[in-house]
C-alpha cells in the first residue's frame, strides 16, 4: 500500500501528444492522502469519534470515573495486565 502512496506523491510521467515522455511528473496527492488515511485506519491509529451515551456525559464524570471507564474499555479491548497497570499509573499521576 505504501508503494502506491509513494507513487502517488512522486507522480506518474506525463507524455506529449505523440506518447513521448516529457520528463515531467504529475502527482496525485488526493490518492496519496487517501492511502495514508487507509493505512492509518488499518493500523488502528485513527480515533473513531463516536459519543456513547447522552450528550455531555463525559463532562459530568469525575476524573476518577473517567479513568475507571477508560481502564474498563481498555480491558474489554484485550490490553494486557501490564499495559493496564502502566495506564493506571499514568492516570493516577495526572
């Protein structure tokens, strides 16, 4: 996939009316951006912006409740106990 992104950034060669390469290249940045977004999505680097519950529910939670909810979600996703312990430490520091 990154090969396609690289080709899109570098561009494809332009040809004159006789089919002879002009030495110029035409990048397709829209395709490159789409490829990068797809790679990030596949790699799990994008955050889905879905609000769970009613509007403003997170604003009504205390820091302790929010930290507990975060740990619960991470546990449900299958994070290791070591990762959960590190996350718990980070939450407690803040």
